[in-house]
């Protein structure tokens, strides 16, 4: 299994098609537990030794430097340094997320001192499968624990809900599921932009970005800026990389992009955070000006300074 993990990382670490990887491989449903086994009358040997669990975790930490790896619970190891390499996934979301029991997700995070892990590593998971059917028939959720509390507490970025796609959902179910989805992860809003022009025709565009979500964006995707003329032809462009993963919820940052030469016919500025995956969606800003001039690009209303 260690050899397989190293081979997997060698082939797929940093692959733009993979957002997050759950560790899996061991335990029921790949969740690193064997439930209540051995049951009465069953032989021992269901659980692997802690040193072997740590060996698997160490292989993941060594083999995946760019693609985040998530494990099922924070009590999977007592090695805090090893655990610090991972995010977490709650596969009983809205059922056993919050509560005092040692089996409940957030209690395990507290026990391991990992409540702030979401600041560097993503949290995801799956809505508890037995309650998925009909959960979105009413807002906020017809079954399970309070949706807002669980999302705000865990700072979750993604959640699986396979039952929603088993049949065509009713309009209300689809709308409620999409509303819940928008509560997850980051929400980037551009509150202002300004351009400072140089005497040599260069320009620097500085934008103010707020994160109104519950988690950061965990990838520093490339930022692209284009200046368009009246016919939306690109007449100047620039690019850079912003430290997007450092923009935590409730925080604001100002970042810049430089343009080497801006001609006199430059009229409209557009910005995007580009998906490195071919044909992948760029980041959608939570602005009404998103996509108004070019699909996938934010149209900037800039104040000009010299």
C-alpha cells in the first residue's frame, strides 16, 4: 500500500483535474475504521497497527506536496506533526458533525487540537447517506443538524450528495441544494479597483478583494488581466500569482497586476483567476459585473490615478 501511494503521488500530485484526494485504502468505505468489528464470534485482526496507519499517512504526506489529501478523522493518529499535513472529511455530515460524543466529527477535531486546520487544509465530506433523500425538500434542510451551524463550524469547502442526482430533483430541491452549496468554501468579492499609469505607458492595476465565505481558496491559480478596446479586442495584458490561500474569511487584501504598455485606445479592463485545467472554469467572483463583457472574466470599474 505504501508503494502504491508513492506511485499514485508520482503520477497525480499536482494534476489540475484533481481538486482534493481522500486518503481511503483502509477500513470500511475507506474511512480508516472497522466499525464495531470484530463482532462476537469473529476472529481478531480487523484493525491494523498504529505504526502501519502512520506509515500510510507518512507516504501520503511525502507523495502529495501540491494536491491536498484529506483523512476521515483527526484522531487517526497522535502524531500532531504528521496530522498537520492533512485536511479532513466528515462523511456523516449533518448527522454526527456536531455533538459531545467522541465519534462525532467536530469533537474529534477538538480532541486533536485541529479546529484551525481549515486555514491551511480543506475540509470536505459527504452528507450522511441515509438522510440524503428528501433533505432539500424544505429550507434549510428537512433532516439532520442545523445546516448553517455545521458549515460555519467546520468551514467546509465541499460535500457529496449522490442521492440528489439519482433522479431528476424537484425544482425546490435543486434550488435549496444550490443555495446550500453557495454557503460552502470561499466567496471572493472585488470591492474596488484603481489604475496607476506610468509615464512610459505602463500601468499598475490594484484590486481590493474580500473573502465573504467560510474558507479560503486553497490554490494560488494564476491571475490574468486584459485591457480591451471598443470592439473587445485585447490591446494589453498582464499576469501574476496572488497568495489567494492566505485570504481567510472576513479578511480583505489588496493585490496588483502590472501592464507593460497600455495604448490610448484601451477602454475596458477585465480580470480572471484562471483555472490551470484546460477548459476548466475560472474563479467566479461574487460581483454583478462577472461575465458582463467576457464569459469567465470580471469587468473592473477602475478609478484612474497618475
